[in-house]
C-alpha cells in the first residue's frame, strides 16, 4: 500500500487539508477507484472505506491483487466538515458533491472537486459511497445515473439486493457519479442504510460487495459469499407513500421488509394531543425500499418508497 | 389581497405557507397583464424584502396608476428567511436548485412545482436576490446565454448597472428563472448588495426599474424616474479575481469604484506570520462591481470582479 496526497489546500489556522488516497497493486495502473465521504456526516461511508483499506492491505500482503491491476481508496474528502459536525464545506456551506466537474480556477469547492476528479479520472471503474438528501433508511443498493453510459449489468456484479437507475434531474448533473460516468469511468454509488451512525452489518455487506465486484472484474483474488442476484429498478417505478399531515411519525416497518397491499406501515400522532391522526397503509404489495426515520414528519413528505413486488 | 399559494402542515403546531400579495386595478378587464415579483428563495438574501415592500407601498399609494396584476411573493423560502439561513432548513438544500420541482417528489419538490404553476401565466417575472454574505454586488441582471436574447430588452428596463449574459448552463440549471423561461415566462434574475443586509439605495434603484418595466408593458401608468443605461457584458468582459492563497483579505477599494489596470484592489495577509501573502491588482481598467466583504479566504475564494469590456448589442 502506498499513501498519496491526491489534493491539498491550506487553511488559515487548521492543519492543511490533505485528501489521502491509498494505492494497492501495480503503480500507475488505474483499474478501480473507491471514494468515501464528500459530505461531513457520512460516517458510515468513512467506516466502510477504512475497512476496505484494511481488507485490501491484507489481500495485497497475501499477493491477491492481480498483475497489472491498480486500486485506489480515498476514504474521505471532506474531513474538515466531519471534524466540526458539518455536512457541507465548513466556510460557505456548499456541497462539494454538487460542484463536479469543478474548475481549477473556480471557487474553493470547485477547486476541490476539480482536484479530486483529476486524481480519479481515467480509472476504469469508480465506486462512491454516498448519501441521499432524504434522511432515512434505504435497502442497501447500487445506484447509477441514466447518462447513456451506465451499465446496469456491471452493477449486478456487486451482488447487492438492488441496482437502482435514476434518470438525472438538473440537480444531479453536478454530482460526482454523473460526471465520473461522463468521463467514461463505469461509475457506481453504493448506498447502505445509514449515514451518521455506524451499522456493522450493512458496513460488512458493503465491504464484501466491493471486494466481490473487484474479484468478478478480475482485479483481485477473493473468496467470499456470492451475494444476491440483483434486481434492477428504475427509480421512477418506485411507489411513493406520502404523509397526509404533519406530526410525530411512528413507523411499523423497516427498510427491506415485505409489505402487503393496505398493510399498516406507520402512524402519525398529533404532537400535542397524542391521538393517531393518520394511518399510513401500503399502496401495493412490495418491499420497503426507503423508510423515513426522523420522528417528525411534515405533510407531503415521502415516508416510504416501495418496490412493487417482483415475484408472485 | 394576500393569498396562500401553497401550504403544508409542519410536524409540530405550524403550517408552512407560501404567500403572495396580489395587487389589482379597480375596474375589471379580463385581458390585463400580470407581473410576478419574487424574492426570498435564499433565506439570507434580504435585499428583495425592501423591494417588495416599496413596490406594494407605491402601488397602494397610487392605485389609480395600476393597469394590470402585480403579484408579490416576498419569501419563497419562508423557513429560511425567518431563521436567517440560506438553505431550506433541515433538508439543507438550495431551493434555487430544486425547480421546476416535482408533483410526486418530496414536500419541497411539490412546493416548488406549485410555485411554478402559480407564476405560470405571468407576462414576466423578476426574481430579486441579494449576494451571499461573502461578496457585495452592484445591482445587476444575470441572464443565461440560452434565454438571453429574449431577455436583454426587458433587462435594460430594470435600472441595473450591469446586465451579465452568463454562458455557464450549470449556473442556471434548476433555478426558478431558468425553469420559468423554459415554459415561456420571461424571467429575470436581479442580484445586488450583500447577504443579511438591506441596502436601501440599491433597493430604490431596482424598484424604480421594476416600475419602469411595468410601465413599458402597460401595467403601470404612473411617473417613472430616470433610468440608467445598464452596461451589457458577457463572461469574457469580466475579470475574476480569486484568492490564490489562504488568509485574511483587506480591501483597498470600494465596491462600484472605477479601476485602472494595475490598481491595487486589496491584499491577503497572514495574521500569524505578519506577511502579505498576495496582492490583488486590476488586470484591465473597468468598474469594480463585486468586492469581498467577508475577510477570511481560502484558496479559490471570490475576491472581486471587474467589468472590463462592454458589448453594445446581443
């Protein structure tokens, strides 16, 4: 393993920001790159990357990185935000993951984005551990943008339960995933069920899924569980279930659970009087793909997203 | 008449409402024009609050001069404005990157879609922004290259100092004005002043411009003051100055000043070593229309912009 500083920037009084990359395998070979938190609250993602570095060190030590293959893991970009409890860039609160492809001569976060992208472009495969702006629990999945360059068959090789293809909206065009794909890297975002706390089970699943992918692409030698046969889902086909009023949210189901049509999935309680003011029922037979976790809910919030049942 | 455009019940004892003030002429004429004035998409940009107030005040003072509908939406992000935050609270999303919204999306997606629906049908929309809390801007209209040709003539009416045709599609994508322009509602974005401040002179200047615009499109028949000739430019006419070092910026000039090539705009210093890290000098002569107010800078931070080259027509 070789540690590299892939991007650095001075700060007035803090230690220099130094984005570290850990390279495994043949020097200069750009086969697969794994990128961790761009946002300061993605603690689970940081943990997963640290565990990947740990696993790859062992694999490299045992001669399990295949000839002429090179892997880079960048465990954290925005650790400045992480150390002070901020999701975005500390000074101006901008989201680095909405600044890609960035600009060398642009503003601070555009320069960080450009610097990171210049270090990770030209890799054949790009894997990002990311988070979604809706706070809640997801079924672990691999997500990719429908840019025309996406390859859902490759995403299946992670062996995660689901592969989600998202039609990009204008808001998505400045994300790393979108721009990485436009740079002709086969880019995947891996989502586990947590962000700002660690869930060991899904972290292990995420580490195993990346190692499985690297093994199936002939980059490493690795013996592990073969994983799931992934279902490919188009995001627009998920059924959204909205809150009909605001209040305290009591969920009856978790992400990954199977539900039947009309099953009670949650309740909204009047925050002052304690009465149940709304019951939330399943709109289809299916699997809970996303579940709202915040105990408070606003009218119109999406509280569940359901995958219409795939098999009879 | 104050109308609620869209309302969603929040979790605890409160309803989020987007409201507008509708001002209408006395006599009914089904074919009258309509202008929408919006502000407060970013909760820390308060310059538009004064503009909204002045427009309503002046119309109410002389309702006899009103010949069309004026809809004033002072706070499209009321939770942000009321809590002094730029973004949508809790979601921490930039509302001006969520348009045109989505009827089946999150609460804020639905809300954005409803706002677009409500403004649709206006003959024109003016979205009044302030700068952020970092740099101060002279009053300017920013229009995209994509829709610019149709908007330049309207922009000239707004009494701004500058009209900037910006080629970067990314700067306009998912904004309210871009989404309105895409559905055929001419929409102009005004940028001026500083975040968390009201600069009354700038507000008066743009208010006069909005009355001038209303006059030109037949909505206002009252008197309008003298309108300045805005300088039109594209990206290449603007010199950007960004910090190449990290430290504290000390300006040597005032925003709005004329500069000559070589003039010292300011310097970046280290307060630990006592060194001057960087001197920022004008590259070309022109008008300093953007100047940093927030002293702390990281590499890349915007320090200043100078309008160095004008363009006469499209």
